[in-house]
């Protein structure tokens, strides 16, 4: 068997394992994998955004708890504590399936989500190559020509490529070539422009040569959203008649989009193009002519009478939204929004009036930092910790009575955040003081790795265990905090680890005091025993603290507290919906609030 054949067989095996693991969800889980293959690297926050944007409502509705299992599935590999990668061969396969099933519009939507996530959430600011790779990936789908242009300029600009090895650019160019092939394949299948040359198209795009990049970017956005376009760069191919193609664009398209700039207004041939559309609809009853202003200019004469879509000075995300909203309003001859506008904030409006700018921001929408963070994982900053003070009081009361503690509760209820807060407060609240040692077992796959991590954290010789470990810790006073204790039931861990932890944590002057976190009670999690009548080593030495979902009142207080430093407010109906949808899960609540806040603030 050749290496290629072996690789393909292995990839197929991965996919089949994944389908078996998520068979309860039908094909929806695999379709989520199609979408998740677009980013170069995944983290739990990005996967969550993909799920709630594309798999929240029927017919493909997936629950939030699939996210954790997805990242630990057969097709994902953990790069570090936060980031995961889909194996390259599997990723290529999934991308092809994504293009085949959903077409170019969906792919552009995912790319836009990725671009906005990198821009607004900035999860990889300290990892320049990873951030750039994600941006290039999104841009290669949204605007391939701009992706190539950006990559070329970045390589020349030493300030941009600081810390970026030249080989990275080679790899990214290869990725762009692969993306270009997939994009071309999807467009050839899904775009009506390739189905029949006799079918009328929605838009003819009239532009000058200097504004060709604008025309191509706008055309791409329109086609990605289901419209059809006639564009010189795409349709005027060698062997065709230029005059015939131009005439076809003017006469066989329902609307003409004029790319307005000084270049356009000064050119001679563009007047004939927009005038042809104007003559067919002189009173603008069906919006035959739709100008889009891309550069500072002032139309005169008849052209000045046509209301244009203005994207001058806007960001790419804003410009795309304005274009699509403007086009939709022009086609239905009605500019009413599809949903209730945000309530205009009086103070912000007054401030905006005083700002020396040529444009005002949208009413009630402000650029401000999202207070609903972090979206995934535990809360690492003390000022962000919420609704756990009473639980902490009980935990430290038990610890000061010379006992150990186990936090028991379902996923996403804040156990990890509580553990980190215990670590932060330990030295000030324990009598006598103990040094906190925090270990997340989700990153450890065997007892060998556990002992290596423990020794490194304590500062003793590597791979010290058994009686040597007992002697090494004899004069120490440590608070050992273990997250994801479920890991100890896997094959790489034996009962001896728990036996030693019990021995080191029993008694008033024991070297260790334990704080554990698990999803099930310890006697259910570790039901083993040596002889009849004996129980699991950890059973009976920990006082179990059951972690409950937040109450409705706690959810309200959390939302009010987080929003207090911003100008954004949630309505009563929105808060009620957040209470019901989150089920009192802090993690789910944080993610839902983050999404709602972003819809109001950006």
C-alpha cells in the first residue's frame, strides 16, 4: 500500500470514528465538523460561535455540551491548553464536503465570522503567526486577490513580519492556492453565472479600471449572498466580444451598480453605462441604477439625484453590512429594518454630536469592550469572579477543620473558576498557611505525567513517587488543587496514585490538603476496592460540595453587574430568555450574553 493510500485510509478511519462517536446527533455533528474545518486552528470559544451561528435552530440543532466532546474527538489534536487542530488530511476532506453541501454563501459566512472573531476578540495577540494565518484563511475566501496582496505586502514590510519566519509565507501561499481551488470549485457548482448564459442576472457592475478591486470585492459579497452579477473581470474572458459583453451587461441585467469615485465621474465611457440604466427607470421606481460610493466624490447633474450607498470610511465588516442592507432596501423599495432598532442612548448621541467626524455612528450602537469574558474555561481574574463567595466560605471552613474538599457538579457550572479562586485566596485564608498547587488533569494522560507535573510544581526531583515522595513532602504544607479528576479513571492511571494522595492528605499535619473537582460523586467515579468492605482510596476523605446552577436572581445580578460599566442594556424579555436558555450554567450564560452584547455594541 502506498503512503498516500495509507494516509487516505487513516483519514477515513478518523471520520468513521467521529461519526460513531456522535451517532446520536445524526449527520449534524459531521456537518459541524465541515464548518469547523475552515479555521486553521480551533479554540473552544470559536467552536462555540460556529455552533450558535449555524447549529442553534432546527433542522440542525446541536446542544452546547457537544463542543467539549468535539474538541476531544478523533479528528482534533490538542496543540496547547487552549488550541486544537483538525488533522490536515481530514481538514481538506471536511472542507471539500463543506463546499459540496453548503456552497459559497455559507463558506463566506463562516469566513466572515472568523474574520470578525480575530478582529474583535483578539485571542491570538501574543501569537502573531497564528493570528495572521487565521486572517489570511478568512481573507482567502472573502477576497482571494486581497489575501495575496496582503501577504505580499506583509512579507516586504519588516515591521509586519517581525517574529515571522520566511518559511511561514511559503506555507501560507500554498494554503492560498488550495483555498483558491476549493473556492473556484464551489463557485462553479453553486453560482448561477455558470449555469446558463441566457438567464438574466441581478446586477451589472459599472466601474473604472482603477476601481476594479472595489468592483470585484462588491461582486464577491453579492454572489456570496445569493445574487448574480455580470463583471468585466469575471465575464469578459479571452475570445469573447467586449462590446457584446458590455451590451449584455447593460441590457440583460435587472440593475446596474455604479462604483462611484472621482475616477468614475471623470471617465467618459462610464456615463453611457449608468445613463442606459437611468433611461430605463428615470423616476427610480424599480432602482435600475444603484450607485455605491467607494471614494470621496460629489456626483453632479442627473447622477446627483440618485441616492447612493455610502461605504467611504467604513471598516470592511461595516461596509459589507451597509451594502447588503442597501441592496435589500433598493430591491424591495423599502428601507424598514427586519427587526426592532436598538434604543438610541441619549448621552451617547449628545457625545457623538460633539465629535468632529464626517459620520455619526449607528443609533444606540457603540464601540466598547465586551464585559462578558472569558467565553471558555475558568475565570482567571479575581475581579471577574462572581456568585461564589458563600461556596468559598464553606470550602475554607472545611479545609481549616483538617478535611479535604471535592466540588461535584455538571460541566459548565463554574467548578474550575472556584478552584482558581481557592488558589488565589488560599494563603490568606488557611490556618496554618499552605502553598497552593494547581494541576489541571485534562492535559495529563498518565500517572507518569501526573507525577512529573506534581514534582515540577512542588520543586522536587522529577519522577519522585512512592515513599520517596512521602519523604520529599514531609516538611511541606501544600494545598493540592486538582481539576478534571475524571482523568484518573482512564487506563493511564492506576489506583496507586489515589492511594498515595489519601496517605499524604490524612491527619492534622498532613503535607497535603486536597481540593478536587469532578462531575460525579467520588464513590461513583472510583467504585474500586481491594477486598470486600473496602472502598475507593479517595472515598470518605473529602467533604463533597455540590455545585448548583445559578438561580434566576443570580443571573440577573450577574448581567446587571457586567453591564454597569457599559452603555448597553438588555431588555427584560432578553434577560428572561437568557435565564431560560442558559439553564443557570455560568459558561453558557457568559457565551449567550457575549453574543447578545456584540449584536448591540458593534
